[in-house]
C-alpha cells in the first residue's frame, strides 16, 4: 500500500485521521468476523485504498464503499470497482442514509477514524435502522466504551446509548503494526448487534432519557442529586429505586430508564 500511495503522490491525511490497514491477515480476519457472504449487503465507511474492501468482496457479499477523501477516490475506484464494489464519495456524518440504503438490511464493516468513531456509531444507531449489525475497528479505549457496562472503567454516556439500541462486545484486539501510519494506540474490533426493539420500552421518553444520561455523566464525579439538580426531584429518586448519592457510572440502562420515567 505504501507503494500505491507513493505512485499516486498520496499520503495518509492527519486531518481525516487516516490509518490504513496494510496487513493481509488482518483484513481477512475482519472479513471473517463480519460473518457476511452471498446475499448480504455491506456498507464500508472509510474504505481508503480498498484493502479491507477487497477482503469483504471476496466473501461474495454486495459491497458499497464510502470514502470522504476526494484525492483517494480515483485510486479506490480503480482498485475495487473491478471486484464489483460500488464506491460512494461523501462524508459518513452527512450522508443521506435513507436514500443510500433504501429498505434493505445492511451490515456495516469499517475501520473508523478515531476522531469520528463515537459520534458516527451513536448517530447510526439513532437514525439508521437499516444497519442491523456493525463490526467496527476503533481505538481500543473507544471500543471498550462502546461495549462497557456499569462498573467497567470505560462506562459512560455512549455505553448507555449503545445498550439502549444494541448488544455490543469486543471481539478482538489489533496492534498498531498492521496500520500505515502506525497509530500510537492499540485498536479493538467491536461487534454491535441492533436489538429488534430498544431495551427500554416506549413508556420512557428517549429524549428525556438521554438528556439525563448526558447530564449525569457530564458531571460524573458528583452525586446524582447534585448532577441532576433541577431536572430530577428528590422524590423521583425514591420512586425509581435509585440512590441520590450514587454516581452516573453506577447506574445501569434500566436504572436510567426508571429515573427518566419517574421524573418526566
């Protein structure tokens, strides 16, 4: 891949957080863990120069590759379109996902830039139900946050968001040496399976739930009675069975749901 970049006068963009996977064994491992094949539709974000794209295409799945870097697009198209891949130029944070994906069910497989991974996964869970499963390669700390539960070091607001919509698990770790350029941190592969319905029922207002979660984790060192002052009456803590002296990281998704229901 370094030769391909040099031949076209290209280099990874720091501004876009580009770290290309250059190890053939790693892209094949990702494709295997994605568990896709003929009949599946796969959307890949940040396809780069197409190493993972080609590994995914070898599974027999139908691949659509998204890339924001206009300098890479001609090379990417030359590499992957002969393998039957559809290439889309655009920013994944701004795409018209409904138009792109239609009514089909899709699997997202992506090596996500570290600077957009968390908001992108959260937005896709909120707004793009056509994506029913994800396998994302992200910075290890980000991956641990996506899959964390109460009491885990990485547990935070995004962990609650993911748990509301899906089940997430870290399925592997990836060393810096498989990337060009090498990042300063280890990476993780996270599988995210969307639930048939949110884990908290319709009796809990979603906007209210996540407003409380953001407020609680925004001041995570404070007891909830202080972090949520003005939003949750003291009586609501008792009604929800939540200790006002607790801190945000102690509450499960179900705890947050009861608190939102009792304080709405």
